[in-house]
């Protein structure tokens, strides 16, 4: 989560709330918080270099059994095996 420290449109408490919710749900490893203290809400337009650097610093978690299991559970929430399969998109 990239957030500007001077963002007046979205309070930084929202970032803290999301982080706490993910940690409570056991998905804290999927969350990285980056606060740019002098940025406001429009980071991509006003500080594109800072945005790029923040993205490049992110590291994806190493694949492991726990992460694979978590992803499988997330997919199960979206796709219930008991439901009908979606029909293919016609061209």
C-alpha cells in the first residue's frame, strides 16, 4: 500500500485498518506499507519517480506451502466447485 503522508482525501488510518485486517486474517505477509511523507493523494502524477522506486523496492514473497494454501483458499472463495462453471466467452 502506497500512501501519501499529506493525503487529505484518504486518511492514513485507512492504511492502518487494512494492514490490521490482513494481519488478523492471516494474510499480513501479503501487505507492505510505504508512506511518502511529503506526498498527497496524487502520487502517480506529482511524484512518479517516488512511485517507481517504491514499486521496485517491493519483493514478492517466496513461494511456500503456506502461501500456496492461502491462494487456494482465496480462489475457493471466488469459485465454488459446486457452482456451474462459467461459459467460455464467445468471439
